[in-house]
C-alpha cells in the first residue's frame, strides 16, 4: 500500500475507533479522500507534502466541474480533518488547510411559483378527465387551497370530505388538529374525483383513505405525488425543478400575503406552532410592511385563495 493509502486508512481507523464514526460516514470520508489524494497524485504530490496552493487547485477543479459550493465545503471539511490528523501524528510539520477559506455558499432564494404559473398548472390538470387526471386536479386544488403539508394531504381520511363543506379538519404534527377552508373549485374537484376514487382501490379491497393506492402504505405516497407534480409541470411548460409539494405550500402562503392576508392567519393555516417558524422571503417581508392597516382576515380565515375561485 502506498504511503498516501496508508495515511488514509490510518485516518479512517482513527475516526472509527476514537470517534465512533458510522460505516456510512466512513464511506463518505473514504470517497472524499480518494478524490483528493487522486487529484494530488496526478500532480506528483501526496497528503504529506501538499501545500495550500494544491488544495486551492483541488477546490478550483471541483468548482469548474460544476460542484455545488455546499458539497465542496463538506469535502474540504473532511480534508481539514485529514491534514490535522497528519499534523498531530507528526507526519507533517504544518497544516496546509489553516489558511484555506471554505467555498462561499450563497443563500439561494426560495423557489417561488407565480400566481400565473400555479393557475396554468391548475388549468392543465383540469383538462385531463381521466381518473388519474381527476385525482391530480383534486390533489393540486386542495394543496393550493389549504397549504397542507404533503404528508397531511396524502394521508387524509375519506371522512374528511364526507360532505360538501367549506372547511376540512387537518391532523398535523403531534396529532394537532386545525380547521382549513376549501375553495369552491377545490370542492368541485374533490366531488369529481370521488366519483372515480374506486379506480385506485385494489379489487376486493376497501380503503378509508381519500387517496388510496395499492402500495403497502395504502395511500398515495408523497414521493409519488412529487413525481406527478413534476410531470404536470412539464406538461404546463414549467421547469420541473421549480415545482414540489413544498413549493406549492410556499406559494399558498406567499400569494395570500400578497393579497393582504394577516401573517398570523397564514401561520395558523400552515399549522406552525410558533409564528417564528413561518419562513418569509425578503419579498414577502416587503409586502407585509406595505400592507395597509385596513381590514384583517377574521378568525384566521384567509382571503379567497388566488386563482382558486370561490
């Protein structure tokens, strides 16, 4: 085994013995080290004689390869620990990472869908009158009308919409219940979907879920719903990378705020235990500051959901 390979194995053994690192953590460190040491070897260098310039060259190579700054920063963290190990073990007289700054990780803006984009997706979903299309329309209308978490949505019991009603009860985290309103179009989409709901129940079986499936969970999974949303985005001419259940939940909140809804009302509808957990983008903060001191939304009921009708 080469000296670099021996150093790498000794470092990993230390992580396992002294720090109790899990197997998957060790695998991750091994991959990071192999990539780094391979980069050095291609330039005639090793972990014992690499300098700060070599490490900067390695970081630059990752950046040119299109690696995210967050991933490069994680890999650099592993290499820092490796070089500190070599230093404390007396295999080096210095730590070349001491003067290396971590790659800048710019705080990305939250993914946002405009009202027009959501309206377009709703229209495309409404245009598909197959059982799958009617289910998708009901899911999308409900998500955008209520701001439910995707896990709350896919696990709804059939009894939640047993009657044509303006509100439904949602069971959230820690089994806490909250009342959320349904728009007229959401109620219409639910009624149309319920007529074809048996299509999704295995023959001879029964289900108490609003969105049943033949999978082991007995209901549509959030992963499958996420895939369906991306497929709908493509059909709508929207980048699928912009769309996810959480993005639609964010759209529900941000569009209500833009239309003058009270922040506390939106916070309660989202099911947040504390208003400090309601994430607001800088744009939304500007909207909030500009809202007039006029009528607020009574009893935590939002203004009519934009694009949702009724």
